[in-house]
C-alpha cells in the first residue's frame, strides 16, 4: 500500500478514535496509530534506499535504472476548491501580463450562457479590441449594454474575455541589417492615377553558409649577399591550412552544438571544404594552448583582484587513474584544475597558478611560528 493511502487511513482513524469515550482505549489506540505511522515512514525510506541500490546495480550492469516519470502539469483552470479559484483569479488580476479581449471563441462561449441575444449582438462591436485592465474593459462595455447589464453579467464577461499577454520583445531593433535592396513596382500594371507614397520596410533574416577560400600571392625576395629568401607574411590566423573561422567553429560545433567529429567533417564536406577527421581531432585535443593561456590569465587576474578564494575538490577519473578535480571560486570566476593529488603542496601550486614555489619569511611568519610553538 502506498504511503499516501496509509496516511489518509490513519487520519480517518484519528477522527473515529476521538469519538471513543473510554480514556484508556483511546490512549492505546493513539499510540498504536503513531507506531504504525512511524513504521510506514521508515518503510518508505527503506524502499527509496533499496530502489537507489537497484539503480546503481543496473548502471554497473550497463542497464537503465528506474525512470523518473514526472506527474502531469496541472491545468491553469483546474481548481480543487472555490477558494483556490478565487485566489488564482486574485493573483491573475494583479499580474501585469493580463489583458481583456472579446474574440470569436470567447463570444461563442458567452452564447452558451444565459445572456440575452440583444446583449450578445452589442458585444460584436468590441470584437478584437484589447484592454489592459478589467476596469478599462468594463468601462468600454457600459455604452453598449448599459451599467445594469454590466453589473449583472460582469463575472461571465470578465471570465471569458481575460487572456494572458505574451511577453514579446521587439526583435527588429536587435537585427543587424547587412544589405538593403530596393524593390520597384511594375508601373505597367498600375492604373493611370496611382501615386507614389514612398517605401514600406520588410526585414527578412537569412544565413548564408559558404566557403571563403583565399589564395595568398606572397611576394618573394632573394638576397645574394645574405644568401636568404624573404617571403611576405600571411595575416594572423592564416598560418596553417585552415583559417581562423574554421578553427574556432570546430571548437564551437563540438562544445556548444554537441556535434560529433564525423558530423563536423560532414558539415564542412557539404559546403565544399576538404578537411580530415584527423585535423578536427587534433584541433580539439592538442592545439588548445591559446585556451589554456586565456584561462591562466583570467585566473591570475581574479587572484589579484579578490580578497578571498574558496576551494573544494571531488574525485575524477583520468585514463583509468583516480585523480582529483579542484574547484577554485571567488566573486569573479570559477576555475577547475585536475591533479593526481590533493595534498598541501598541490593546493599551494593551484593557488599560485602552478608558478614556481616561493616562501616568505618575515616578522609576521616568525611570530606565527612562536604562537604555534614551532620556533
């Protein structure tokens, strides 16, 4: 039996026990019920522990554990009591995303209610109009159906006219315009009295994915006196066979878009770029010095700018060996380090960003050693 059902039954028994007149019997029954409730709670905890152990065993066997099936989402209009409905309506009224509008569906629902046909016909004049508050909506109804009808059918009208506004941000100001194209009307199709009224704008977003292969014609000079050849440099980022855009996109595709190496290679092949899976793998595993340097600079800057550092560690596996991942936090950033040990010297290395170890001996250190009775 489920714990919820047991709790319900015990609660019902508590109400029945209150009707017992014998004090001794009532006391004994209350103690029994408390004992049953404690045992049921303990049994539920044991069930959860057993289920977790079963899930862990299944994972070790490369199987799946018990799925976490979430309950159905409660309908916004599903209320278990009249008080709950009123409370929800009260909170809705204070919500800034609320509006009022008589649309075709809402008018159809109002027709199913006991509202005179004359009033329903008058409401057609407000079809599609939007109002930001209930008072504004009711004020617009008064000239059409009269104050008496508004007061009489107020709850129904408000109920079916209320809707939730969508929190839309205007996107056009944030769109970068790359090119402007003037579209002209075919004047041969216009009547003789048509007059020009300027232009109307329409913004269409699009993305063009294409290759940008560059052939650099580099000047070459030869110096007989120096016995040396001088060749013009290429721009920064174009030193290898692939440009900076491909090198950065490979990292983005892998760690932002979660694409596999074969899929990354397939993408570049489809757009006409000749690239191998070996280069992509090398880019993701070996040629990462620029990112390590950026992390080091960021960490050193945070060490200098912050007055405190918080550090913690957790176990991790590296090539089948037990390592430790250290998490260093401050108010500016969080940095991760993975090391084979977590001893005192390792912590000192982390806090110095693995710089050479240095020690300071000054008056403050000697005073501290005296206090600790090490000197």
